[in-house]
C-alpha cells in the first residue's frame, strides 16, 4: 500500500473504483491489476441502472484478508 488510509467506517458500504483505491491506499493502476489478476473482481458488481462498477466494502475487506494485505 502506498498511502495511509482512513478508518473503515469513513467509507461507504458501496464504493466505486476511485473510492476502493483510496480505501485500500493504492493507485488506480494497481487497483486495475488487482481486479484483473488477483480476484478483487469478486467484490464487484455492475448495477443495471448505472454505467459504473461498484464494490461492496465487506467483500473488499474479506478479499483483503484472503490475500493478506
């Protein structure tokens, strides 16, 4: 992780990619790699009424523990 992150309770339950990057304390390029190659996509979904991928915070936390970040 490259940045110090805020406390978990300061982030919403549903997050877009930019917010997830801040949540994990990483840059956008690193986030894209984690989604593509390391299974972070398991925490994502794309609502039919939005043109945006969203992430469930609890699933991101579970993924984080699973991979040991």
